[in-house]
């Protein structure tokens, strides 16, 4: 898309400045072979011609742009926060956690594209039975999980509600779960370790703690905001141990939830005009970054 922007600019003889927004570092850019090197050379050449670089996670700069290209003069962090001006519903005033007499409800929402995440959640459902309920909502990547339907079928403690609308459905889907799974392994070792998913901000807005693999940028975010739990490898056992503890210690979830609800709304919702400010700074050549 960056190359297309410069091709269109040349073809139409435009003087329009280009701002490079990187929401994911594609796996092709992380390959340690000739093809990966060629892709990075192209990205570097085009990046030098951009007025600014916008990233959705600080790890993209720390792990990709800085070591590969030496950074960029004007870099801005725009996290995957919710958009200001939408009606998301009121934030809960205090935590609302399921009583111990009911199943612990675990949500996985968004683009369901990680086969290993599904494996972990299905294993939890099989191991803990009616003590847990796994709620799945969103769009399934048929390319990454071609057997999704077969893997969730015939399990009464797993439900798939299909796609949802944002912002209309966010209150109901996050209001129905106790914790949300925020791990991703589709591009393990690079992009999956560096990204910050939407569900961190959506869940945090509604006071739902997240669970993420240790050593990821998502886990760093959770730790810095006291907003959930980290689990280390081997995840099949540590995740089950964590959920087993939470089944009888739901006050821990309530504490994490209250900590999220105490944070300013701007942590989860992008302030009005933030993108406009970045565009103005970039065009004017301001030194302000991040």
C-alpha cells in the first residue's frame, strides 16, 4: 500500500505528503532471506520519502524500524484505541464478576485468526468442563483456521456468536465475560509478540481484564496498567492453572477490573482530534513525536 501511494502520487503528479501508518509488521518483512531483505530495502527506500511514521505499538519501532533502519525523524504512536465520538455505552462504575456458583466466562473477540489460541481455549473447555464457558465472537479467518467449525462443535461450554458490530455490540459482548484472551501466535516471534490488539482497549473500557502470553508487548501493557494476567510457557498448563485459581479467587478479577475502570477514559478511547494533530505536525515538520 505504501508503494501504491507513491505510484499514485507520481502518476497523478501530486505534491501530497505521504504518512506511513504501520498497524502490523507483515511476516514478509521479517524473513531472514533474500526475499525478506528485498522487501525491507523497498520499505526503507519508501520510508525515507515519508513525512511521518505512525505505529500502533511501540514495539514496532523498538524491534523493527529502529534496528532495521535507524528509526524515523517523525514517529507517532497511535494505539488501537476506540474512536472518540462513538456511542459505546456507559462504563461500569464497578466490577461485575460472575459468582463462583456460575462458570467463569472467557471471551475471545475480533478477527479469530490464531489456531494455537483456539487450541488453548478448546483444551480449557475440555479440561474444566462446566466450570468454564468460552465465548467466541467475530470473523473467523478461514485461511488460518480452516477447521474452526469442527473444532468448536459438540461442546456445550463453547459458543460462537458470529460477527459483531462496533460500537453497537461491544457493551453486550464484553459485559457477558469475566476475562478476555488477548494472545496471538499467527506470526509468532515477531508481529504477534509486538502488537497491541483492539481487545485490550475494548475490554479495558468495560473493565474486563485480559490474559496474554508472557514476554509480549500485550503482556507489558497489561502489567503497566494492572489490567490482567500474564501466562508463561508451557501455556497449556499455565493457562489452565491460572483459570483454576481464578475459579475460586474471583475477587482477583474484581480487583483487576476495578483498576481498569479507575483509569482515564483516554487510555482506551482516542481523544478527539488526535489524528488531526499528527497530520498537522507531520506536514509542518514539527519535531514532536509519539
